[in-house]
C-alpha cells in the first residue's frame, strides 16, 4: 500500500489502512492499533509537516510496518513521545506518545535530501498471513 | 412553521412532533419525555410500533429510566400501537381521538395531574394503512389538548414518511421536538443526549473538530451533574480529542462523574492519554458493531 493524503483524505486513509490490514489477515485489535498509529502519524504530517504526506504499509515476518513521509520542517527532537503528556492539559503532543505505546519500534528520521520527516512504526502482528516477503511493499 | 424545542420544554397542553432519522436519537428523546413525566407525577403512555413493548422497556432501562416499577404501579403504560391507539376495527381518526380521550379520562380518575402520550406513527407507512386518517387525527386532536391535561408527542421517521406527510405533520404540530445538534456531517455527528444526560458522538472524530467537542463538553459540564458520553457509535478518535475528554474529566470535582460508553479502539486511545488516571472518569465498553 502506498497512499498520498492531505487533510481531506484522512477518512479515506483510515478505510484503506483497515482494508489492507484485513486483507493480510491481521486481527481486529491489530487493525485498530494500526489505524490509531497510522492516523496519528498522518495527522502530524498534515498539521506540522506541510499539509500532506504519503503513507506506506508493508509487512515483514510477523510485523506490520507503517511509514509516513512529509515535506515539512522536520521534527527537532527524534526522541519525542517518550514521556507521558500531562492528562490535565489538552495541549498537543499526545500523538507520538500513543504511537510509541502501540509499537515495538518508532524511528524518526530526516527526509532523504534533508527536507521533511520519515517516521516508521513497527506494529507486532503475529497472525498475519505469510504469502511471501514484503508482499505489499 | 413550528418552534424546535427539547423535551424539557413540552408540558401539558402541548402537541409536538418528533421527527428523526437516527433511531438512537428518537429513543433518547422518548426516554427523556418518559423520565420527566414520571418524575413530575404524570401518567405516561407509550404507543410503540417499530419495536415491541418489551423492547421499548429495555431501551428505556438502558437510558437510565426505570420503567418496570412504573409499569407495575400503573403510572406507565407501554403498548403496541396496533392494539391500542388503532383499535381492533378499521382505523379512523374519530376512533383514535376516542381512544386518546379515554386515556385522558382514565388518568384523571386515577388521580394523575396530567397525561403524557407518545406515539410512533410508523404504522401509517405500511401498505394498506389508512394514512389519510393519520392526518385527520393530527388535526382533530387539538380539541383534547385545550383541556390542559394532555401532552402528546407524535414520532415521525423522516426516512419512512414522504415529504408531503412530513410537511403536513410539521404544520399540524405547534411544536417540534429535536435534539440539540452541535455538528452534523455524514462522517461525524455530535449532539446532546438527554437520557442519561450528556453528549453523543458518532462517526470519526479528530483534531479538526476539537473546538466543537470542547463546546459540547463545556455545555454538558455546566448542565449535567454526572456527564454521560455516549461514544458507542464512534469508530475513531485521535489523541487530541481523547485528550480534550480526559482533561474535561480531570477538571470535575470528586463529587461528579463522567461515564464514557465506547468501543475498544476508542477506549484504547482514552486510556493511552491518561483516562485511567482521571478519578471521575468511568469507561464502559459498548458492544462492537459488525461492519
């Protein structure tokens, strides 16, 4: 799956993610986690990463990989999301915390030419089908 | 043209039309109408059509009304419209008005200070139903309301009735009962819930509608001692909006409670943004809907 999106495409992005993960045989809970993580990363790209982005989904072994790329100014702190935001405040900053809690690995990198951000999330999905390596890449 | 009001603004002498497309909203408004009637010592009659009397009693129970005790003491009556309002013989407007007048007289004899009646008018959409008699009934019932002992809410499903009948219904009823809607879109609906009181949100909710969510929660915080957030129809919530809900719960004093009904995916996000750390917040799982 390789899907471009902007603010108006977030609903469609979630539906597409669910359909692809279901096709892979992911469980309902794995699909829920994938949608939560993929949507938070996509929301970040729309809000802070230039208004649009690209989401790619693939699996390797029993792990789903969800990668979101944007063309924004980049994330200054690649360790963002490691500390729990204050629940009494409704300030932003919860997205990366949520993503880190639902993934086994969250890698934040600069874009290839130094512009934009690439975030790759790994979500455990032990029951997905194994038709071949990197089937949906 | 009729005035749109909420159920707490109808009283004896009122004849109101409840038009709806969302079954949840209809049941919510009916529950609030029944609850308020029972609390104020009136007799309440529900004539149901699309769901059985037992089913309606269950729906009322699910909305924090206690129908069973009221049914036992005779303050509440729930019956199928076909065996009550419509009577055993041919359906006529005169016959229906007579049935209603009989209920008013009975409630008076039993010592109730008023009678609240709500009727599901879906029967008139069935093949061979005497739909014309419905319109005649709505016009003729005005005489009974003048006595100031009856309050009548007629329920019309906008998806079932044709536009001509709906236009007539709107004209025949001096008042229209409707839920307060904060936001309406095919993919998101945020409206006030009346029984139990709070907010109902269905669809998909993300940062783009955070301001509307805050407005709805602020109003519920102001109006409701205990807030009920019905998110059973919510498929998705992002961290920003979940954070707004948890922050609202954290601001409640210890004597107040926020009960959230939601599916697992929404509960997961609420928990991750600190829902379990909010002492006033209770999250209860709604049944998962089949796609």
